[in-house]
């Protein structure tokens, strides 16, 4: 069983996680401050945290964080990624996607759901991604992940080493964040982006 703390504003959102197979919800809270307290007291393997809640920077160095949300577009997503969250799912993700995401970040891997990649593509739809500094391979990775292909399938199709897709996605996020006209935030000591292998350009 994976020990999970859930931080979300609405009780019904938190209740959904109690029914997930293989998940033991050890804390269920509604605020960022309560999330930090729950991480200290319950020591979960993973904290699932609503993107709208403040306090992400207070918990990423203490446990693996899976962010759920992105209600206000790409800017907040980039900030969460660079702050050190290890996994990212859009609200409305399927039960299988949520379970996969929790298992991945608990195992120390980065996790990017297809909705994350789709939102990045939508955000930069009018722009030439090559002008943003993305290599041809990075654009291919982004497009295939956005299409919903699993990371292992993306790696096989593009001839990449197993396990490197998360590194490509981390590099993509960093480049797109830097090109959005907003300065990149600090990287946390134990974040998914920082922990992921660097992708070749």
C-alpha cells in the first residue's frame, strides 16, 4: 500500500482518493498549511496537492508531491513544476491515471499525464516551438505524450533509452517556462524536475 496525504479544498475531491486501489489515505486536509502539518505528522509516501493551494514550496523537500489541477493555465503549472513537484495531472484524470501517477512519484519517478502536455501545446499553439528552444526530438516527445501514449511507448517509438521521457519533459517545461516572459522559479532540493535525468538537446 502507498501511504498518501491529500490536500484539496473540497471534501468530495479528497474523498475520491479513499476508494483508489493500493492507496492508504493517511491524511486528508483542505489548506496548504494543513498539508505541511500532515506531511510532518503522517510522513506519507506521496502528497497529492491541489494546484490552487499555497505552500507547495514548504512540502516538496519533505515528500514526493503529485500536483492536481492547472485550472488557471500554463503559468501556474510551470511554477509548480519548477518549484519541485514530481508529478502533474489534470483535474478529471481517470482512476487509472491517478493510480499510475501516485505509484510513479512514490517510486521516485517524474510523472506527466497527457493532459499536461496537451495544455502546454495549447498554450503555445500559435508559436513556433523551435523558436522556444525545443529540439526536434523534444517536440516529438511533447506531441506523443499529449496524444496519450505511455512513456514506454514514446521511448520505443522514438528510439530513446527507457526511462528518459520524463527527462525530456522536464527539459521541455524549463524551456517553455523561460520563453513565457516570466523568470524561472528556484528548483527545490527534492523535486521531480531536478531528480529527472537531463534530456539531450
